[in-house]
């Protein structure tokens, strides 16, 4: 009889604990007035969590949405306090860096989890903050790894704001370390829409390697204006730091032969991303990084709440910003979010012991005739891994060279390159002969390109002048190849 009573008591306790979470769990979302897209994704994520009974089996999430102006920190603070009076278990957003710090301060004081999905230049995390955006230092290392993999010895950084310099900190450190012997130029975009004067300065410097760090909505304009002034040749390479290169229409640049490369956190071809986009409907054809992170943040919160509920009884209650009460489960829930691991739209989501998202994988993508194609991956342990096969790489080279005219710079050196002896006056390529000349001719027939042979005026292979920061000789000629192509086109 005693055993029966003990079993009944245990069952009652377990049943009571299983229903500890309320039927409705409120979560707050702070969005800009015109940001309907992000708001709808927040709602979709809540709906998907509620439809999955394996996450919160007896409870439903309810989104409490507040609109806040990006510059109005006072109003934003009042909106957060309003959400706390409703008894929210977490606050999501906003995307504005200016008001986010005020929201974070309130959440820290009240011990309410605060989830962000924006790029944050701060290299430390507040106690109640979880940010799903990749850590800035690790992201910066990805840019450096790609530049090293390419073997760039010099390049120009075009940045829009001071935050961009934080994003590029590893490249800037390299400027004073391994790459210090080579010129790295830093130029800032102006506030206006005409970037051609700046681009012309870069063009006149003969630099063909560009790192572009600017807001996503400016990328197309910068590339288009670069195209207009002749900075989209086969010799130019652009590294775009934005993780949203896949959201931009780049069709105008597919056939130019310019190397335009970037990273993305979302692989739009994965079954999960395709399924979610299909569920969301026709209005969601392209998914930005921050959009995907909002979806993942809601799922991360729900999973952590589920796991915390399995270990302790949770009471969610209204709070007042004017009182000293805090939410006793806030820190526990934050810690669970930092140790839980889920698969989301942005691949595997997990954090290190400091709460940073450092262990993630990026796709390396490149613009080619098919559009934006994946050519490799990057992660913090293995660095860059190009996945494109030799056949694919070779085919891409052949396609880019077909019917192109190249300038071949040369120095006379018997028996490889010599002047052809003739009683008649020779012009153009007919002036030269030798093993190297014959080899170039055979390669051009094989790959289908044209070429013009050009002697180096000073007959030197080249040396670097520390004072002028310029090369002479053949190296100088190679760095000036863009100008030669332009002169050839005019003639």
C-alpha cells in the first residue's frame, strides 16, 4: 500500500512539473516601423515552433511586437518596459545599434534574455545577451584566409564606416606584419551616391585587388560605377565582405570575367532553407542573413526553454522597470541558450564558453556565367577549402579567355624571345620569334584567345622602389596591364 502511495505522489509531482510552463509564453519583438519583412519572419518562426510539438509540447509562443524608431532610444526603452509588464520571457531585436544598447541595459537589469541577430562590433557580450551573428574577429579571419589563399601581395580596402575597419581588423593587422612589405591602401566611401571619383583614384594607382566593405544596398552601385570607368576587367578581383551578396542581382557582371567573390552564412540550396521559403510563400524569395538569424533565434530560445523546463520549475511573471524584482530564471535560460546546439537556417548554431558564435562554416561564392556559385567553404579550424574540381576550374578559365585579347609583356632573351630577322619591315607580333613565342601561339590556338606582344621599355625584370611604392621593369608592366588593355581598345 505504501509503494502505491509513493508512486502516486511521484506521478503527481512529475505531472505538476511537466505543466510548469504556462499555456502561452510571451516573447517580445522590437522592429523598425518599415521593417515588415523581419516582423513577418518573426511571426513565421513562432508559428513553426508552435507547430512542432517536440519542442514546447504543452505551450505556445505568442509574439508581442513593438515598433521602435532606429534613433528613438527613449521610446524604445518605454516599449521594453511595456513588454516586461506583459510578462515576456525574452526580447528579440532591435536591429539598430543606437538603441540596442538601451534595450540591453534594461534586459540586464531585469535579468531577461536579449537575443540579437545583427552584426555587433563589440568584442564582449553582456550578461543577458545572446547574439547569433558570427563573432567579428572570427569573420575577419575568414577574409584574411581568403586573401592569403589567393596570394594577394597588395590590395585596396574600400570601407564605408568605422565599423567596417573592425570587420577588417585581421587584414589591417596583416598590413603591419607579414604583408608589410607590400602596399595596402585604405580608402573610405563618401556619403554621396557618386563613387566614381574615388574609384578613378584606385584605377590610376593600377591596383586590381579590391576589398569592398559597405552596406548591402550600396554594393551594386559601387560595382556598377566601377564597371562604368573600366574597373571590371579580367584583371580585377573583388572580395565583398557582406554575407548578403546572394541577395543582390549580379546578372550585369556575369560575363565580364571579373573575379567577384564573397561569403555567405546561408546555403539557399539546402532542403531546410528551401522548405522554409516554400512555407513562407511567394513574398519570401530571397533570404538575408539577419532574416535567417531571426528565425534561428526563436528556435534557439524555444529549445533552450524546453531543456531548462526539464530540469527545474519555471515561473514566468510580469516585471516592472520601476521595481527591484528580477526574473529568477533569466540567467539559467541564457546559460542554456549558450550550451544548446541546434541546426538552423544558418547551419549549426552553437556558442563558445564566452557566448560567442565562433564555430561556424561559411560558403565561398563567386560570380560566374551561371550566376553566384559555391566554389568552397571556410571554417575557423581548417580555413579555406576550395571544392571546385579541376575540370570546373579549367572550364571556367577557358570560357573567360575565349575571344579575349591579352597583352603579353616580354623581355628579349635568346632563344626564348628574340627579334625576327627579315629583309622586310615587320610589325606587331611578327617582329618576334623563339621558343616562348611559339608556346604562346600554340596555347592561344588551344584556348581560343588573341594576344599582343609588347616589349618592356627598360628591358628590366623589375624591382620595388620603397620610396615611390612602385615597381619598374616587367613587374611594373604587369601592374599596369589594365591601362594597356584600355589603350588597345582605343586603338
